[in-house]
C-alpha cells in the first residue's frame, strides 16, 4: 500500500538504506519477492539493506511520514539465513571479516552475496575504502559489483592484485601470476570487437543534436584514456578564464535521462565528474549537486540545453570538456562542431607504448565493458588507434586556427613552452599558475566529491608532486620487445614517434633522462656520432642543464 526508504545510521556510525512497507490489508509480502521486484528495476547497490513491514507509518502533524520515528532494524533483521560456507583460507577469512565489519553481521559465508545481505552503495564504498587501506592499492568499486561474494572477490583479487594479497595467502599457496591475456596483434577484427563492446557504453547516435542557435565557444580535449588528459585539464584549470572540470560524459548522449540510464549500477561512478562540476559552479556539496542533477535527469532534459545552463552560469569563462571517450565516436565529434560556436580543439597525443603501459598499470579495463577475447593491452592499443584515427579525420576539416596538437612527452618535459602555445591558440594570456597543477585542489577540482571516493580522472594523479619529465619514458623499462601492430606504428609516425625496434635485434633505446646521465658519464672514447645520438633523445631543458653543468656561467661557445 505504501513504501519509503531512508538512510539509517547505527550506533557505530555505519550508514545503510532501510526500506519500510505497509502492505495491503490481509497481504503478507515475502522478503525475497520484494527484493526480486526491486532488482528488476534498480541496480544492486540501490536495494535497501533490509525491508521492514509496518502496519502504519508514523506521521508528522502535517500528514507526512515522520522518518525520525521509524523503527531501526534489529540485529535479527540483518542476519543471513540458510547454510553458511566458512572461509577456507586466510584471504577468504580476511574478506569475510571485512564483509561482517561493514554490514554489521556476526559472520558471513564465502558464498553470501554482499548485496543480498543488505549491502548498499554507501556500504560498498565503505568496504572498498577499507580494502584499499589494508592492501595499500587503489581498488575500483566495480570490483564488488563484479565479484559480490567473499569467494568471488578473493579470486578476483588474486588474479588482478596478486602482489597486494600475497600477505594473506597460505605459506604453500602460490599467488599465481596475474592472468596473462597476451599482447597479440591488433587487426581490424580486434578493432571491430572493441567498437562493439563500446556500444554498451557509447550509445548509437544521430549526429545532429542542435536545432537552434549554437552554444557559446567551448574547448574540447581529444585523446584516449591514460594520455595525460587529467594533467592537462588541471593545468588548464589554473587559468581564471577557463572552467575545466573532470570528465563530463555529456555530448555522447541526447538527454540526461539517457545518460542516467547508461550510468547506473556498476557504471554509476562515471556520473561523478558532472556532479563535481555542479558543486564547483554553484558552491554546493555533493548531496545537493546530485539532487539537482537527478531532477534534470527525471525531466529528461536535452543535453544541449544542459550545456547552455552550464555556460550561462560560467559567465565569461570558457568551458573545457575533456571527456576521453568523445574521440572514440565520429558522431560525438561531429556534435561538437555543429553545436558550439568556434569550438577550439586540443588534440593530446601520447606515445602508444606509454599510453598502453599506463592503461594496464591503472587497470582501466576493469571499469570498461568487457570485450571477449581482447586483452587489456589490445584494448588499450585499439582505443589509441580508434581515437587518433577519428581525431585526425575530424580535425582535417577544422581550420588550423581552432586546433592544436600537443604531445604528452613535450608537456611534461617543457610545460611552460607547451602551455604558452596552448594559451596563444585559445587566445588568452598565459598564467604562471598553470604550471602548478598540484596546488589549490578544490579550485582545480582534484578533490573527491565525498570522503569515501577518489578524485575523478587519473587515479594515480596524487602520487606525483609536480610535472615530472621522467614520466614520459617510464614505459621503456616495461617493454623490451615490440608490442605494437604495424598499423599503430604507421599512425604513431604521424605524430613523430619512431619505432625503436625497427632494426632486427635492437633493444629499446634509452630514455631522454638516461641519455642525459649517459653523456655526463661518457668516456672520451665515445664517437661524436654516438654523442649526437644521445643529445637527440634529450629535451631542450636537459641539453641546457648539461651545458650549464659543463660550462658554468661562462658564455656557451658558438
């Protein structure tokens, strides 16, 4: 007859969703049937931890449900029923303890489902946060959606975080190698499979969205994931004329309702970038920002109308949209040009090996729709190829005055020169604050939307303390053989990246920093050609530093 859900805080401070129902006269609702009904309509994490049956709801004097007077669930309401399988090893025992601690239960079996036990989105975030603290690793919350039982999560962690869980394995129990999915060639068949997988994430689109006047100018950052987009965004956020929030994931959809339907359940965290933008724009907290966005979603507001509202609130500031997946869709790229007046495009490129290494290390494949038979390395290379192919094709029809290509390696080695060029392209003066991306977390939106979450974007961003040149070549220590397909190298060559393995038997060349150290310690017997080859691999700043160390304050010989 009636139902309500509310957030209940226990004596220990744990919060959980609790549902209350008033059945029709004579009806006796079954808990399993109620949960089944809800599961057909809601993602797991939105299901109440427990559903209590009441004869009547307590009411306030004005006739509304008095939530403060609703009874709190007792321990008996939260205890799992049925047979329980006890933990069989130290890792399962560790996870079962975490489940029990988070859910407020005396014990949990290894086959018990976290959400079936009453776990909700808040408790899922709490559990993952505690797991991260114990393992000292970043764990995506989707892990719990993909493996919601103790046994399943144990197997999941052994496969993907074997070094982190080694301390919980039995002395004679091998951690096992992380699943090797193989690098393999990325041919058109693999690209086709990846595009098919992306359709779960990027809906089929009609190119045209706009029916009226164009929106104000905006800046779009075109690049695949793990290309340095977060660093570039945060550097842009240091300019007072720019508003550069985390990824918005807007333009790939027609309405906010369509976006909300795609980003539900395990994918709901993709919504946090827009929530963070609304928080900054209106100086409100995450709850109020989420409520505002939810009202717009329920009204199924057109995406372009929402962009218009954002830009109106910005005043004279230029909106920066750095969503990495835009460039994976030619239709989305087309929407940029047709919907925004004189849009500016920043095409950010990273060495494909560097992007792949970062993608695999950050376990980005974990949060994307799975593609059968495609390894994380193949997925990363495919995204690199698809994104840059699309970007080059699209930008071929855009005036050169409205675009700039930036290589990630140049950005981290010579940040001032690159950001001055970017500002000149946009038509705004350069600001020194752009070179300090790790300052002013709140202003640059590098803080999380709530204490249990992480910043949106690069999960490893705060592991650095500044713009670090050595990041550009870190991949060289990981790959000692050619991992790329010929078609990828052909595309990379267009951005000035040479194949270091193009000579049979040749190992990967040393990085720029290694070349710098090599010249400093070189023996006099090294040929001029060899020295010049080392110099060619160094940045301008490294060459200047070398000359300064060699000649001091003397005038550099011409």
